[in-house]
């Protein structure tokens, strides 16, 4: 009996002592030569460049070390301030992000964060990532590929994906491959539809309202559409949108969707319809080719959105800033 007991004890000790070694043997460090350097230069094939861009490249250059530390601290404080969800309550988490440093996007994003937070009762659960308004350096964490990923990961960490909702507003310049991240001469990157879908799927964020203001943003519809996604884009996959001059307060889409439609106690679909009508009037009045904003509205969205919208403030707020269409007169 004593011998059998000793054997069992020896087995337990051996397993305990050898476990770390076994784990260490199965770990493979990052490999440098698996994919080579990012294939984004002209010497690579189109397929290589596309595959590389779909990984969401980001480049920072010439950033002062103290600036980087201060930016890190701003973002850390903002992420730590996001409150956890309340069990049994459908909480909304709002992310408003400007991925370009042109001041129009900084101004638009700040106001979008206010409008969406008020509409969905997201005080304490809203994060705004944006550059300067043009008057002074930004007091906020900046929008970038990294800050977007970290904000999404933090929201996923504190939300209950079975009952809570992400509302995301992004504004920037766009191209027919994705939304551009561009901060002065220091920050560059690209968010493609494939990469954005991968991040959301990895984090398990299913219930989502995604509002994307950028030229050609309709390219995101096939990748992001799902039964629990309400997706609104400023343009189709083949058209630019308008109003993104740096001196503006709003882009056409931001002015119509955020500054008009979503300020009112009306359903999300009605707000989008109002925005589409305004944009059509503004573009036709200026002789512009239609941007054709897109809507993808999942079959399950109403089941969780309608109860949320019964909690909306019953009184509209007034539009702020210079109307985007005034830029055409200038």
C-alpha cells in the first residue's frame, strides 16, 4: 500500500515538474521567413499586394518617443474608463473614430460621439478617437489602426455579446480597397473589409450598428453583412462621397446621418432614409454624380434594436456647425 501510494505521489510530482518543459517544447516562436516582408511595393504581384493589405498594415514614422508615451497614456486612460455591462440590461457601446487627421474628421467624430451616446444612453460606454479640430492639438487619443483594434477589444472584454450592442461610427478618406488611416506625415495604414470583418469575428461582436463615412465605403457591405448587423455606408463601392474638405465641419454623409437623422427620436432606418434624401438633394443641386449610400440591414436587427430605440430621448437636438453643403458655395 505504501509503495502504491508513493508511486501515485511520484506520478503527480513528475507531472507537475515536467509540465512547464512540455509546454515550452510545443511553443514555436514567431518566424521571420514565413511570409517575407509585406508585399505592398510595386515589385510584388497584385495578388501579393492585396493579401498584404488585407492584414491591415500600419506604419508609424518619425514619432518622438515622448509623444508616443503620452499618446499611449491617453489611450490607456480612455480604455480603462469604459464601464462594464449591466446584467439583464441591453447596454450600447459607442466607438467614434476619425482615421484621418484632416480637421473635418476630428470635428465630425467628436459630435458623432455625443449624438450617438445620447441617443443610445451610452454615457460611460463611449470612446472617441480623433485628431485635432484644427484649433489646437487633440486632447483625445488619436484614431489609428491600433487604437481601433484596442477599443474594439476593450469593448468585447466588458460587454455581454449575447445582449449588448456595438455602435461604431468611422469617418475618413477612402479608396476602392478600404478606409485610409493617415495622420499627417507620421501615421499610415489601411483598413480593408476583410480585415475589419476578421477583427469583429475574432472578438465575437455580433450585434452591431456600423456607420462608415468614406468614399467607396460600399465595398464593406459583402464582408460585414450579417443577420445581426445594421450597416450604413456613405457611398457605393464605385462612387466617392463628398464634403471631406479639411475646413468643413461635416462631410455630406456625416451631416445628413448624424447631424440630422440621428438627432431625432425616429427609428434608425427612418434616419438613414432622411439622410439619403438630404444627400440626394445636395448632390443633385450641385450637379454631382450620386454617391449612392448603401444600407445592409440584417434579419435579426429589429429584435434587439427596437427595444433599444424605445429608450431614445423623446426630444430632438438641433444641428450644429456649418452645413456641409455650404462648402460648395465656397
